[in-house]
C-alpha cells in the first residue's frame, strides 16, 4: 500500500470516528490527490482553525479558486462549521479531510 493510500485509509477512519461522517472514498481520494505533496509534510498537511491567515488561504485558494465559489460570508461560515465538526480538541485537522468536508458542504463534487 502506498503512503497516499495509507493516508486516505486514515482519513476515512478519522471522518467516521471523530465526525460521524461516512466518506465517499472516491471523492476523498480525488480531493487528497488535489492537495498534492502538502499531505506528506507535517505542517502543511493540517489546517489550523486558530490561524486567520491560514483560513484566508483556504478560502481564497480552495473555495474561490479551486471550487469557483464567490467570496461572501457563507464561505467563512462554512469554514467555521468544518472547524467545529472536526472538533476544537482535535489537533490534527488534516487538510484533505478539511477540503473534502468543504467540497461536500457546497455540493461541488463535480469539480473532481
């Protein structure tokens, strides 16, 4: 099993255990591939919900550029909702899981 496959298996497990979400493995795989090499780096593989500049990057680079959404308060609300869903006590808010939940939240599965 490749390192990426191991990470995807872990993401599926984490989504089920911590968020009570049954992930669409095919979509999660595509989102993970879309994250590129960032999933292998300890710092870039996670999203910090307390770092406003990082959340702005998620909004601008993922929601607006990748998913093609228009900027507005609903983007910030969705990011906050995902932060809450992943839990404040959960230190590992993995980027691929974060992006997957945002993709599903906005119904943008067709992008992948």
